[in-house]
C-alpha cells in the first residue's frame, strides 16, 4: 500500500537515524548511499530527501544505488570480496523481480533474463491466497505448509513453465493458474485418480517444487553456458530453504562456488545498500539525484 508505506517511512526515518548516530560517529562516515529505485515512489522520495539532508549536513558525497543490485551485495557482507570470482552469475528472486544477471565485475552487468509476468515471490503470495493459507504476503506460510508434506503425492501434477525453453526468462503466472485449477477440481470432486492423493500440504509442496525446479534449472543452464566462476543468490525469496538446498547440491556437482546471503539479509535492508555503495563508488551530483521507480537492473 504505497501511501501507507510512505507515511511509515516519514514516521520512522528520523528515529532510525537517531539510533544510527547514537552508535556511529559522524566523522567515520565517508559517503551516503541511498536507494534510487526501483520501488514505491513515496518511499523513494523520503529516503532520497533524507540522504540529501545528510549529505548537506555532513558534507559527504552521495552514491545512488539500484535496489536490485543491492541484493547482489548481501553476499559481500558475509563473504570475503576476494572469494567471489568473476564472471559471476546472480539469481535475484523477490516479490517483484526474478532476474538472471551476469556480473563481469563491479558495475559491469549483463542482463540475461527475467520473468515475463509474475515474479516468483509474487506467485508464492498469490498461490497462498488460492490455497487459503494467507491473504497478505503468504509466501512464507505456503513454504511452511509445504514443509509439512511428508511425501509429494502430487509430484508432476503442475507444469514447470519455460524450463525447456532455450533462454533465461521465467514465467510463473501459468503455474499459479494451474494450481488454481487443481483446487477448483478438488472442491468440485473432479480430481479423479488424484482425489485420494490431494491435500493442501501436498499441493503447496508441488507448487514450491515446481518454482524451485525452474529457478535452479535456469540458473544452472546459465552458469554452464557462460562458464561462470561464482553463483550468487539474492532477494527475499533467497531465504527459501528448498531453493538454497537445491542450489547447493547442483553447484557442488558442477564445481561452481555458491554464495548465499544470511537469512536476515535476504529482504530489503540498509546494509546491502551500503555494501553496493562501497563497491560501486560513483558519486552523483545533488541536483541530479531523483527517485526512479522504474529503474532497471542495468541502469
């Protein structure tokens, strides 16, 4: 809810800054990194105006950070920068984005593919509502329900969209629709032979498995095609345990080092923005910094 989000940003920005400066000496600050986009315009405005005020008050330069790129840099907070070798493949999976990016070096990014409709996290949330698990941000609850499934009795029932396509794009809208049809058939008694195998837990497990199959399949294809030296995961859905586990298994078999962000750093947070700013110190003029809700991953 954009208006509520912006109001909460206004409400909390000063208390948060007060808390920061109670522990961080102002003289230890070298620059101010701030998210320029993509995101909600109201929230971006609050953050950028606060950053500009700090820049003036502290006489420090500004660094504009891409929100999506910041997810890459969660990995540079809990791993040595020297350990992550280039070229690196980055899989960004969140509520609003699903992207594969080839990282040639800091600041040198090549976009390989993205979702053509729903992002993976969005599909999780919408499917949770279909299953009656949660009305708002139900993706985590869907994963919890899937974890309760001791056997995926519905294995193979749902499609693996675009997994067989020779590209690096994703599509999850059809998977959500296919799940809805299974639920409708179960409610109307039209499931046939699958009726005895059906449960919400099993369908949640099959949905999550289908998403993970596609994400991992596409990522491993790109990693092999481009002979990458590292694979990085980022974004809110990077906290998904089956996704992390499958990537660990697949990359280990290929001998590709995998880098996973700490669970607390998977969602949006200031630490990753600071990390991205540190490794991409391109200072911007005060007057040229404005919010860009539609910023793309390579802008």
